[in-house]
C-alpha cells in the first residue's frame, strides 16, 4: 500500500486509482453527475488524455475499440439515465466480442437512490446479462478496492466489460483509504497432458483444421500460432471479424469463417476430422447460424481452447477442452514437437489456392467497381493500417478482399453493431497516431455515429472514412428480397451529401461516382494530414460481393 494524500475526495481517489492502473486515455461525454471526476482529471491532464465525444454511443465504442487494440481496459465515462443507455451498445459489443472495458457512470446521490430520482438507473439490474460485473461504489473509502476489482474482472478469464456507478455525493465525500497496487493479469496455461493429448490427436488426424479468433490476443499469440501452423502445415481459418489474428499472406491461411464464407472453405471445415479452435466461442456468426457446426456435438473431434472455463461446454461439447489464454496456448503449441509427415499437406496447399482465387472479384453493376477499389487499397495501405467497420453488406468487401497481416489492424464488432466503424477509427488514431486509420461505413451505418467525425476534427485525429452509399439499409433489403420479394418496405434511405457534411465538420470531403476517381481522392486526403471522408456512390444492384438485388428477387420468386 502507498500513503494516501490528506483530505482526498472520492473523485480524487478514483482518478488516483486510474493513474495507478496506467490509464492513459479516457473517452467521455460530460455530465453533471460526475463533475467532481472531471475536476480531478484537470490536475492530471498531462498524464491522462480526455477525448470528449459527441454521443455516449460513440464514446463507448471508442473505449471498446481501445480495449481491442491495446489489450487494456478501455475507459469510458458517461452520465446517468440517457447517458448510460446511449453507452449500452458499447457494453453489449464488449461483452459479445470479449473486450476488456470499464464504463463509469455518474449516479444520483445516495440519499435519493431507490426513489426513481432524476435519471436514476440501477446498473446492477440493467447490466446483469451484458457485463462481467456491475456495481455501485457507495463508500468513498472503497474506491481503490472496487476500481481494482473492476480492472481484474475486465482483463482476466474471458475479457469483458464492467460497469461502475458513482453516486455524485460519494465523489465529493472525504476518503481515508490508502491506494492499492495495479492490476495483474492471471493467465491460464495448458497442462502438459493437454498438449500431449493434442499431439496424439494430430498424429491420428487426416483432415485437421485450425480456427483462431476471440478476445485476449496479442502479437505474441499471433506469432506463436503462425509458427505452430507452419511447423505442422495446418490449414487455418479466422473467426468472424478476427482476420487480423493470423497473417492473411501466410501460406497456411485459408480465409475467414463467418458471414458469406467462401463455399469451398465452408466445405473444408465440414469435412475436417479434427477441429482445433483457439479463442472463438463458436457463436452464431462464425458457425453460420450453428449450421456449419451443429451443436451440441460435431462430427469432428473438437479441441476447444478458451481463457475461461465457464464458456467451455456452453454450446459445443469438446473432446479436449483446454483452459488457456491464446498467448499461453500459442507458447505451448509452438514448443510442441511437430508432426513429421503431415498427411494433409496437399489439402493445406489447395486451401490456400482456393483462398487466393476467392479474392479475385467479378465485375459488379455500375460505374464503381468495389473489387477494384479494394484491390488498390490492399496494395496501397501499409501492413499496420487499421481498418474499421460497423455492420452492413458493405463490410463484405472488406472481409473478402482485404488482407490483414498485422495484429490489431481490424476493428469490427462481432456483435453486429451498426455505427461502430467511425468511433473505432477515432480510437485507433488516438492509440496509433503514426498509422493510417480507415473507416468503412454504409450510408445507414455512418449516420448512426457519423457525428464523431467532429470528434476527430476537434482532437486532430486524421481518420479517413469511406462511406459506401447505396441509398438503403442494404442487409435488410437483401433479406427482404429473399423472404418477401418485390415488397420493399422500410429499407429506403434519403441521404445528405456526405462529402459536404464532412466539410461542414471541418474535414475534407470527396465524392466518387467512378472507379478511377477513388485513388486520387484517397491520395488527396491522405496527403492532407486531416480527417476526411470519401462518399462512394455505388449501384443499388451491387448488394453483395457475389450477387445482385435482381438475382436475389428472381431466385426468391422462382421458389
């Protein structure tokens, strides 16, 4: 323990605790319920950067993206009532994406709690199913203890979000508590008998497949799994929106296992007799609605590696369940004696050829060829560029045609949250100011958090936003034409001039209506060193990377 300063308030104790836990960035929307914290942060503004956002949903998404990028809990402060409910989308994403994050919420005074006071929220009840821990600090003397627990809970086991309510009178109350030391990671490692069993299964396998993803990764985990795969010539897939967990240029890489999966890759997964899953929970998106792998028992032998025991056996019964963090498992796997003559070598080589063929785009309707644009970006962008996106069919162009080579270069919500890409790009640029941060958004997706472009301008964070505009909620329209062909209802959008909107924020704005206009527009924004937006107007028929609205409708009508 360290000595406590004289006459410290609860808010000052909280900020001191954040400093002890090495917090360097906070995302927030200010509120009167935690004015004392804002005042305490004034004294440490050279140590903790405060990024003020335009909406609590944007702030929470930034904190979640920070957690993904750094492996440390992303920190967000919001006010009670509307503030915390606006921020709840970030909590849900952090929970489903296994991202460490702590949301601090200003709360009504302790004497008024349980009276339904102005904007009162009981975080314990509200976040019982979407946070690892939800609590309220009622005693200023318990601030160091409970903040320390919040960091430990967010980071250890399966990472995830924590929500802490801060009654405003507690924040101004005196505290006599001493500080406690910083949080420590507690990483589970596989037992030697687990690795021996895994090697025995590999010796007997004919068609193994390695699937990686989930939370809690870092560069070391990625490098270790790449070495393990290379030594054993294993075909590798990445889970939905976790493509940066394995070098996409690696000869063992076979593609992403998620929405709109390469049909050949899907068949390879189905045909596997040994499935080694490191990190993914095997949720609905990765398993194609639980159709690619049918629970509770799959035909293949399943080795499931997860950092928390509570998730093992939750949906799928594993033949070999292993409790280990990705990093510790990667260390053990890399050290394991490789299989001398893998029988599946040719299968891995064929998987790689299939992946490369899958990346050759067909022409799409209209004057803008998205496949060509993605190919240009793939060659233009450095390996450390961070690509972000929210939810929508436009994201399929990124998932199918971009190659993620470095860890921490893909920020995308496995929760399927729209509006994520814009704030995530702001967070990426705040964490890595020397790396390009490129946000992809649909016209519907961008409008859900597009106001955070003002945050990028205010804080001098030169992100580049690519708005793929087809004038509709494209994913829903696709499903509408599949199930109710020709009966368009509620999916059309009337949009602003996105380039002009960007300029009104103080950013650069460009409009692209032909493929050849894209590269010069991108180069101009990149060279400017300022935030910028490129509106790419595509033909509404270009609904996915593989088909058109008309084909979907005609197929549905023919049934």
